[in-house]
């Protein structure tokens, strides 16, 4: 990433140099919490959680085009693994951060292996089932682990001894956005690799992808495993922030919200996911005064979006492979 | 017209691909029955026959999209029967489709880069951390793709979405994608369908150039008799799932059985019967 003098940017076209937007967003995120009250920091924290969830679903839905409406199930696995292992065995939250990601990934691998060949709406229905099974299983309190409908209480703060204890809104805010930032960097790398291209090829045409040498089954599973892992990590941070988890946080509605995030933003577009997450998490706050009409407005906005911007607010722009030469000889 | 090594070595034993007793059944329909085919290194072999003869089914079995009920496919002396398409392409067989199958919302260059997928190894960790090895590999993928896109004269469209380019260009792009996988056998399903005479001529010259310059063998399904007669070294005729004749183009062209099955009664100048309609 070239972060050097700003005089080299080509001002010939309307589009600004592409590092300006991320830099600006980063700067705003850095300054923002010092200008507002804790309440608004918390809103930004939940924006971060939804951004992470949106990014995780974007791998499955956006990059590979697999309809996954049970993503809250993976999120729940991450949160409950954190909650149970922390409250029962006192394992530190930071240790559980990767553990919950891996647990959710493993769960995804096991449940998705037999269903990965399903297409479109069939897969969608099965994933709804998976998500609901997870939620209902949590309510049923298997082995007395999940605490039934009440959930699990008393989850610790993330801490490294006494050196670093994350217990304020501000610190949680930086924790989630650090994770989101790292995820974005990793995902951008993936988008520009053979794996990202393989995912897109599968989305575009599975048979052609297979005939071009792409192991469709493997890459679909990889997307699910990776997406679930990220959702599990989001679950970990969410659980420790709330200090308790309960099944109602991982309802079908949550899966729908994640789906909306990806659709609003634009399938496969990382800036799009951030816009979608902002919309989903900030919208209820903005419309708090008109709480009665909130869902009405939400529904109308979704319908209008589908009519006028079916590709999302910020669809992914293609041509990244030879972006430089594109900028030089044709501007667009 | 046919003075290329393919014909001369027709009796040799440098067989690249062989099918033995291939049988494919769909429900109650035997699409291909007991079909033998052998393709020699360096030749252009055309598989012809009336619509519904089972040509595309043979292609789909050879490239792993269907699994045959009986029979074997042997490539370079190794059995590849029942392997998955992505394994077949690693072995060295690349294909195109009858109705173009590109990745419409990806750029032309990215489409061709997909062909190199099977020749690259970078895994998840290497891709996330962009290791030097992965970067080298990416440069190589890109280099191969750029060479291939120049070869089919689509360099100007490299950053254009595949769905936006002309039909004829899309056909060439699909061939380029197949070539990017560095195949030994190129399997083309009706490469000239939908092309105008000028484009067809260019395609023929292109394919002949490929055989001349690269270590390649071509198997094609074709309806356009000008193409079949013009570039094939060997022609195999199918009807109702069976092989009814084979030989050098001229011989097959005059074979009464073939004329009856394939050209019907229009033997007088009716050689282009059929190509326009599917």
C-alpha cells in the first residue's frame, strides 16, 4: 500500500486515489471515540460487530454466491464456546478468541460437508435449518452446559494478566475495530489471490469453474469454514462485551440482518459490507424517535434498494488485476 | 491439404487419448454405446454426426463431467475414467463448451487466469500473508494469462467484463482460458458455431497455428463441414451413440453410410446442412 506523498495521485479522473478512502475511514474511526459519549462508542462497537459478521457472511454469500441464512448459528457457536469455557474452566477470553473461531470453523466443516453440493435455494433452506437447530439446541440446555433460555452469565473481560484489561467501552471499541481491520486486510489479500478468483469463478459458473481446474467442493467448504471462523470470533468478542449470552441473540432474524448487510452493500464488496453494517446498526438509532415506523421505513428502504440499486450501494469494481494500467490509459 | 504428421503417424502407437467400450446411459436412453476412439499426438480429430448422436456426451465423459456406465478413458497410458473435471484438467485435458461458459462478471484477463488455477499451489496462509513465493506465482499466472490474451487478440479488452465483449471474442476467450491451463489435449465443442465466415476462417487458421507451434492435440466436435474438411487429420462419425465410420476427411466425406446418416439426402452441395440449427 503506497502511503506517500499526496501529489502523485492522478486527479485526472473523478475517482480519488484508492488509498485515500481507507485512510480517511481509519482516521475517523481513530478520532471518533474521543469526541462522543460512551453511548455512541457502544453504537460504533455494535457497528464493528456487524461489520465483522457481514465480512464473514460476505465470504460465503458475496464471494462464492452460496445462500447461507443460518450464519447466526456459527456466531452462536463462537459466543457459547467462549462463554462456557470461560465461566466453567476460567480460560482467558484472549485465548478463547482463536479457539472460538476454530470451534465455529470445525462446526461449519462438519455440518456443511454433507450439504455443500446443494444449489441455491436448497442450500438456503438447509442452512436456515442448521441455524435454527443450533438455537433450539442451546435453549434445550444439552448436558447442562448452555443454561437454557437464560443463557450463560458472568463472562470475563478479555485480559492479559493485569497488564491489559479490556473493560471499558473505549477499549472494546478498539478491540473490535482492530479485529475488523485485520480481517479486512486479510480478505483483500484473499480477493486478489487464486483463492479469491476461484471463489468468484464458482459464483459465476460452477461447471466452467470445475472444467477450469477449480475443485468446487473444496473451495465452497473453505468459504464456509472461513466465514464461520470469522463469525465465531465475532461471537467471542460479543460474548465478553455483553458478559452473558442467551439463545435469543442468535435468532433467525440475526441471520437475516447479516444477509441484508451483504445485499445492501453489494455482493463481494468489502466497502459495501461496511456500508451495509453501518446501515443495519445505525439505522435503529437514527430512527429511535419514530420507533413505531422503524420497520416500515426499513422495509421500504430495502424494496427501493432492490428496485434502483440491485447491485448494492457499493458493488465490487472489477478490473483490479491490472488496475494501474487501467488508470493510466483509460480512466474509469 | 492434409500433409501433416498426424496422418503419417496414424498407424503408430503414440496414442494420446483412447476410449474403450465407452457407454453412457441416461435413464432409458443409451446416449453413447460401446464407443472406441483413439486420438494420436499432434493431430486434429473431428468428431461429427447428426444432432443427438452423442458427441457432446462423449466429450463430457472424457472431461469428467459424466461418469460412464461402462468403458474406460485412457490418457497418456493412464486410466482417467471417473475422475473429476478439475483432476482431468491437471492431467492435461482442457475443454470449451458448446454454449459458451465464461465467468461473465469477471474481466477477460481474470477469466484466462482461472485456467492457470490448476498449475498454481498457493494455499490459504500463503494467500493471506502474500508470501514471496505466492507473489512470484501470481506474477507467473498473470504472465501466462497476458500471453494467452495477446494470442487471441483480446489484449485491448483485458479489463473489460467477459459478458460485454462480442460473441466471437467470447469464443476465443474461452479457448484462451483452456489454453492457459497448459493442456496437451484441447477439446473444443463446436468452436465455430455462431461465427461468421470470416471468424470461422480465422479460427481455422488459429487452430492450425496452435498445432504447428505448440505441443498440442485437438479433439473437436464440429458441424461446419468446411472446418471439418479443412483442418482435420482424422474424422470420426457418430450416429445414435455408435461410431459408424472413421478415416481421413475425404474418405469419410465420400462414405455412403456417412452421407446417409449425417448429410441425409442432400448429398449435392448440402454439406452445410444443419450447422445453423441446433
